[in-house]
């Protein structure tokens, strides 16, 4: 479900951000020497609230990023429509795509592809840049991933009566998850995960 709206790197990034955010709160609370249950509860609410707030912000940034990216492509199209020569238009497309395609195509293949892109951009009507349903759903998914990372921090407090011990267990659990997710993220880089 998540990968329908976010690519794997985005999903793992959201999870890492969420874990780091809640871990920052719980590690900071570790300097408090109090064993008061009410303070521990307040700490958990603060950590969950922090991740909820960041989830909302991150979701909005995702939506804005999607709209901005479509706007960038519309600006490219308008520049292409404003050029007089096919060579200038092709150069604009090359500026966008060369970095991605130079290592996997020959120059003649890229030239042919860029000419096809120019032709398509000149022949299709220029669409309006509107908010799409998938933008909003992607933003919700991004926000949910960040928020969900605060939930493992709560689990020890549900089963352990001593707030200090529960906090330590929570920190160990979060650090373990952070390592696991980081290791998984690193595997996708095709480099050694360690």
C-alpha cells in the first residue's frame, strides 16, 4: 500500500525520520531522574504529539513537492513552446534528462528520444497544474509513516510499571528499529549495508 504512493526510498526515509524524532524525545527524557508515572505519561504524549505534528508537516511537504515537480515540467514545456529552433528545444530536454540517460544510451538514441519529447510537448495541450487525489493520498501515507514510528515507543510503558525501566526499554526498542530500518535502507543503495 505504501509503495503505491511512495517509492521505497521515500518510505524508508519517512520511517527513519519518525524514529529519529521520537528517539530524540525519549533520549532527552532519559536525563530526567524522576520516576513519576505522570511525568512519563506526559513525555510519551509529547513524543507522540511531536511525531503527529511532524507527520502533518511532512505530508504537506510531500503534496507541495508533487505539485512543484509538475510545475517544473510545465515550465519546461512552456520554454520549449517558446523556442524557435528544434535544437534549442532539444537542448532544454537534454538539460533535464542527460544526467539520467547518458550512461545507458548512445547519443543518437538520446537525440531521437529528445526530439520525440519535444514533438509531444509541442503537440499536446498545456494542462493546468491541479492537486491530484494521489498527491493527497501520498501525503497521508507519508504522515502516517512518521506518526506510526511513535507507537513502538509507547509499548514498554503499557507493560512495564517502572517508568525509568520502561523508558530504557523504549530507547533500546527504538534504537533497534532505527538500526534495522537503516540497514534495510542501506541495502537498497547496492553498497554494503554496514
